[in-house]
């Protein structure tokens, strides 16, 4: 039986994780849940899964839960609450499904404490880089990627001689603006950017999918997870989102991973690894006729992808700087304070204004994150 702490239980990945738990009552149980502000959904989840430890963003919501739950449990709030859930002694597996670099400390702490950490929170890998592997090595933790492309690569690369691999390719749906001309993309509205064609996800990653920043973060994530250089990670646009990743070998051949575009599959892969069991997602429907297409990404219309490659090549704290700027810019866009096209401009400006330094420690990378946030916020405020 795996005993889970689910961080971000009220989000898109968090709720899918709990669906997977319900499909495997004999293999999976819930010990801790952490969320932000959605206390009504969290209360409903508590009544179903009966976790022993729960955390929310504010003390006020923790007090509200205390008086509105039908049983008593350990209640926490804020960053300490996240850590209390991630490090709960009754949990052996942590699902890191918070959005943004706020998830970094809990991911790192869980790896250092020897947990299996199923990481959906790609920002923590982008920001923490090699420090995440160091934490896992120091504490005996196990890092498994929930992102569908990286779960696919994990399966494709397992037991492969690294010397036989020329490159890996992750696929991108291309987002809602894949075939839009530049002028139309530049003036895209919030509603248009939130209208993702193939995946239903939280708002931040949906905007990142529209700018292709999400794919850029995933390129960095693949490099961090599998120890690959920027030249060994490539992106192919595949609007149907059925092929998730490919591995290219030196002999010129490729292997592809195919499954439905349902996050419950990679979540279950990580939770039950190395076992493969029937679960909530049906087998791939090969009897249905379908057409798959593949194309190269256009860095002119989607410059955020190019910025991610630049940050990966620069190394050190550069990915953290880019990620922090992007979190500020996306939040400002969603609040109506920035245009869609300004997101890439804010990211570019922050990346060039602050010098990256070699990655040495968590406090150092958190300092870089804060510096980039300050710079990006000033940039946003200076916008007409
Ligand atoms: N959605 C996908 O299909 C998908 C696929 C691959 C990777 N990912 C990655 O998975 C992560 C989560 O994405 P998502 O789409 O599930 O996002 P989401 O739907 O926006 O959910 C985010 C979760 O994080 C919680 N949260 C936010 N700030 C918090 C804080 N300060 N303290 C505690 N909890 C906090 C939210 O709580 P409240 O809602 O209660 O405020 C919610 O439970 C992201 O890093 C994303 O890139 C997502």
C-alpha cells in the first residue's frame, strides 16, 4: 500500500490524482492533503479520503476547516503547512502538484527525506535543477515525472544505454494559437489564451501552453531529469497530443510513446511504478481511424520557447530567472495588467537584465527567484 501526501489536491493534477487513488483502493491511500484557497473542495476531499494531516494557504481557512469537518485531524497553513504534509511520517509518496516555484521547498524536502516524489510541479525542477537530484541522492528519495512527456521519456529511456541516444523529442500541441498569424497572436485576449485545444488544465499552465513557455519549461525539465544537453532535447509540434515523446538513436531510428491525452495515465504510472495495472483510462482506441500530424515549432511567433533554450544554455540560475519572470508576467496577464505579447517581452527583459550565476544552493536559487520577480514586477508596472 502506498500512502500519499498530495500537495495541490484541489487543482487539475491533484483531483486527477485522487481519481487514480479511488481506482486503486487496495494499492493507494491518502495520508495528507495540501491546497491553497479552495477550502470547500478541500473539505469535500477530506470527508472522502480522511487524511490525517491537511494544510491550506491561510490560518483563517485552517480555522474554518477545523470547525467544518466531521472529524479531527492535524491542521496547518502556509509554507510550514506544505512541509508538514510533504514530510508527514505516515506518507511514503508525495505528489508535488502545486503550481509555481512555491512548490520548490516541499519537493526538495520530500526528496531529501527519502520519499518517492511524483513531480508535476515542473517549476521546481526548472528552478532547482541539479539540486533536486542532489537532495534525492542525499536522502534516498526517488524522483518520478508526472508531466506526460517526461513520464513517456522515463518509459522510453529505462534500461537504455545512454551512449545509444542521439536526442529526445517532446511533443507540443501548439496551443490555441498554433496556426494564428503573428499580429493576431500579439493581440490575443485572456479568454482566447485560456481556450486550450487538447488539454484541460489549470490557468497558469494553460497560458504557458499558449505562449509555448510550457514547452520551454519542459525542455529544461527534460534536461534536468535525464541529464541531457540543450542540443539533445528537441520539440515537435503534434496538435493531436497522442504521441507524447520520442527517443532518437544514433542509427537514425526513433521510438515513440503513445497514449490518450489524459493525465490520469502518467499520474498512475508514477504512483504504481514499476507496475502497470488497469486503471481509470481505457486502452488506446486503435480501431478508430485517426490522422496524426507533426511540424516544427515557429520560434518567431512563439519566442518563449527560444528563451527557454537560451536559459538552458546559459545554465546556473538562468532557468530560475526565466521561470520567476514568467510567473509574474502570466499572473499580470491573467489580471489584465499585461498584453499577451508582453509576457515574452517581460521574460526576455528579465533574463537579460540579471546575470545568472552557477547553481550552488537552495537559498541562492531562491534569492535569484526573488530578484527576478522584483525586476519583472517593476517592468510590468512601467507598462502603459
Ligand atoms: N494540469 C495538467 O494537465 C498538468 C500537466 C502537466 C504538468 N502540470 C503541472 O502541475 C502543476 C499543477 O498544475 P495544475 O494544472 O494542476 O494547476 P491548478 O489546477 O492551478 O492547481 C494548482 C494547485 O496548487 C494549489 N496551490 C497554489 N498555490 C498554493 C500555495 N501557495 N500553497 C498551497 N497550495 C497552493 C492550488 O490550490 P487552490 O486551488 O486550493 O488555491 C491547487 O490545488 C503545475 O506545475 C503544472 O505545470 C499540470
